[in-house]
């Protein structure tokens, strides 16, 4: 099984992804590690990424997913996965890939981004991410509110995964 914690910046993908990986006793990989230096530079300067910027990044994450699968490993990744077409690249028709959508209000997201330090993402890009976001349906993802405590989010996801 491959889980991908998804959502806009500030949704808590890394925290929840790390907690899920710990619960599943499996590797965790932050999708941000696969961004090119050029992508990181654009985001640092408040320039939204285009689809052309994202395709190579998404394909690199998919290659890492396939590597984990070839090794027979369960793994947790993070990736904003904002559009269904992006999720399609990451999923590649693979039923073993499950998205965990971390959904939150603009107010909570802004507050979180305002307190974050040491990250390349310019908080001014939040609106462009929300504008790009195509929320996944029940057929695509397990959805959890980021307004719940992190431990509760992980408990809920683990429970929902039993019925998938």
C-alpha cells in the first residue's frame, strides 16, 4: 500500500504523513524533496508553478512509488496533488495508491503558514493553490479535516483504510 498525504501548503501533509508512516512502520518521503531547484526558487519568490513545472516533479514521485512497490514496501509520501490529472500521474491506474486529503479552511491555512519558518513556499501562493485545487471525491481519497488534532486525523485515516 502506498499512501499520499495531499492538500495545499499548510494542511499538515508532512506531520500527518510522518505520523501515518510511524503507525504503519514504513518509510516516509516528503514530495517536496523531489522538486527541482528551479521550482523551489519560483515558489520562494512567490511565483506559482505551472503544469509544465509540475509534470517532471510528479513523474519523479511516481518513479519513487514504483521503486517502493518493487521492493514490496508499504510507504507514505506527501504531495499537494492539487488536480485530478496530477493524482492520475501519481496513481498511474494503480489501486495500491491511496490519497489522504487534508482539507482545511483558508483561515486555518493562513494561520499555519504565518507561523511556519524555514520553508521555501511563499505564503502568498496559498490562494493560487486553492484556485488550482480540484478536491478529490470519495472515489479518490480519504478526506480528513485539518481542524482535528493530528492524532485524531491519523486514527480516522487508519480506521477508514480498513474499509477501502
